[in-house]
C-alpha cells in the first residue's frame, strides 16, 4: 500500500475543487485488497448549493452506490484535511476501516482536534487513524486558496 | 407559531419511515415568517443504501434546492429525535435559526448528549434549541420500532 500515492490522488481532487472556487478538500476511497480507487470526490458545497456536500460525504455516497452496500467495512479513506464533525461521524457510520489524513485542522477538525468524535461514548465505530501524509502539500493547497480569497 | 403542529408533521415523516423499515426519524424545515413547510424528510439510509442519508441531511438538501440558497438563516427545523453528531454539525453549517427537538437520544445524540457539538470551539453557528416537544410520542415511535425489530 502506497499511502503517498493515494493521498496524491486525493490532492488532485483538492486541486480540481480550488479551480472551481470550492474549499479545496479532496478524498479517495480505496479497496486496499485490490488497490483500486472505488470513489473520488471533492468539496462541492458551492456548486451544489448544499452545505453538507463535503468531499467525504460525497465519496461515501459514491462508494456505497458503486459497491451496492451501505457499509464500507473493508475500505480505506484518504482525505487531504482532517474531517470536520459532520464528516468524522459520517465516516464512522460508513464503517471506514483505515482513515488517512493529510493536514490537521485545529479550527474545524473533529478527529485530533475539536470534539474528537472517535473518543466519544456516542461513537460506535472508530477507524484506524494516521495523519501527516503529504501534510505540507495538503496544507499549502488550503493556505494558498484562502490567501487568494483575501486579496 | 404552533410548535406541536410542526412536530406532528415531523412525526408523520417518522411514521412513513417506520412503514418502510427505516429508523423512524422525521424532520420538517419551516419558514417561521410565512408559516410554510419548506422541506420534509425522513431517514432513508436503507432505501438509498447510504449511511449519511439521515432525515436532517436530506431535509437541508431539499430546502437549499427549493430556496436556491445554501444557508437557511431564517429557517426553523423540527426533528423528532435529538440529532446525531453528523446532523448536529450539518444543522450548524446550514445556519438553521431555531432547532426544535422531540425526544432526546443519550446513545447517539450530539446536542444535549454526546459531544454536545454546539458548545465546542469548533462550532461556528449555534441554533436556538428547545427540546421535549411531543417528546412522548416521538420516543414511543422509536421504542415501538426497535421492539418490533427484536421480536
């Protein structure tokens, strides 16, 4: 399993989002047994006019549709930014096995930061978690996006 | 504003869900100025094969589509059960103004129970919250559903 390779695919989704003026967060969901990418998505809250259309939610939806299952027990998720509270819980509901995170998000994250959902008694499935994969590039993409927004 | 009237409409959605063998949670989103119901939804996780298809997420999506906005700043939500962590955060992202809750959910709730998301520093919009509206009927619907599941 080449974690950097898959995070680069998630980053590619993030770059597409930035071009579309969406907050640049990208996700891929991978079947680690076959190595195949099952779903990829980027943030589409503006495009869809839907505040819940985060990359993780869209990728889970796509993967479930593709595999015709509603639990992704054997699947891994690669996401460029620490999931927010909504998405951390969605990942738990989807039963994602391994969660690989790029950059951390002290302002909105809910895994290492914020409500740390997976440590809560109301969390009924905790994925294995690794963060810091291609973190500099993941962080730079976001910083560049928000810097351009301010100028 | 007749809160019980709107919670009864949310309950009606819950009863539809139960008939479809979905966990019976219902939601309505209301424009309190006009009194109009903007969106109604029930849990569809089984039907859609999507673990994120909770009533609140679907109702927010419908309301945003209908009003062609991605923030529901003037809108009220009535939900039969205390929102989970995913939905509590989605409600915050959607900027719902007033959140009326039927029954509380110690096992999965995230408003009064669990991570109490709206009290977190990573929550950037907190709705006004009232719970206990038609609570007995909301609770009875869920209890009856799970009792039937076990027998």
